[in-house]
């Protein structure tokens, strides 16, 4: 490209925009993350497979727990921004692979 590589802040902005689109398709209303984890809030109507989600809660109770009927808390070491974005990207990929129509 004649202008060089995309700067990291611009690349991060594009990553976040893609994740927002992905979240909207899955029926995720809100996703907040910090250094220690975060919260995913699902819309009433979403495409998340409840059986898969229950399996995740049972297999990894130290990392995931429900906080009400539409909120999933996750506990992860996400101290670096790149790690945080990569973790969210991977989790969204898993949600998509296990989504219902």
C-alpha cells in the first residue's frame, strides 16, 4: 500500500467495529471487558445456544457464571488490550459456531 501499514490504533478500531457487527448478529446487547474479565449481556431474542452455554458454565465454573437471566460474567486475565480483543474474538467465534437459527 502506498501509505504504509495501518497504525495499531486504527487496526484496533476496525477490530472493535467487526466485533460489534458480530455481536449484533448474535443478539448481544452489550459487551464490557477489563483486565480481570467482563460481562456479556444478551438481548431477549438472541441466537446463542442455551445448551452450549450451560455446558460452558458446567465445564468452566471458575471462568463463567450467569448474573441474571441475560448476563454472563467471565473471569479471565485480560490485562493487555491485544489479549482482551483476541479473547473476545475467539469467544465470539465459539458463540457463532454454536449459534441457533
